[in-house]
């Protein structure tokens, strides 16, 4: 029920006078709404849920947390978007956190082995 209410509210905002979608030609609007509704939401979310079943929780969390980095990269490649310093710093911070999370167990194991050899 919550998703239905949010979908109706999002449609109302998109079709409000002055909104970019409201200014689109009717033919484009007829193609735009089904595309975003069916492909982006239904298909994308379904594939995400199915893929999460077959991956480890840590790997799944890393991929989902790096979604914004992928979005920025694909936006730059396909749409010519450019990020400012704050956007680049945010991407660098996300990637650094992903590396820390992945490398932490390896580093701790290395230190534990080094202590065991020293003792």
C-alpha cells in the first residue's frame, strides 16, 4: 500500500505544471512512464532480489553500497555528466570504505599470524 501511495504522489509531482515530465510531448510521455515503471523499477528490483539470493551478504552489501559510484561512472560515460570536487570526494570515500571492509579481515589475519610467529 505504501508503494502505491508513493507511486501516485510521484506521478502527481512529475505531471505538475512546470515539471520536466509535464513539458514532454505526449508521445514521449507515453513511452517514458512505462519505461521507468517497468524496466527501472520492476525488472531492476526483481533482478536485484534474485541476484541477492545467490551471493554472500557481504558481497551483496558492497555492490549495493557502491550503487552511487556506478551511477556517477555511467552518467559520465553515457550522458557526459561531470562531478565537482564534492562528488569526487564522495565517490573516493565510498570506494575507500569498501576497500577497508574487504581488506580488514585479511589485515587482521596477517597481524595474528605475525604475532603467532613472533611468540
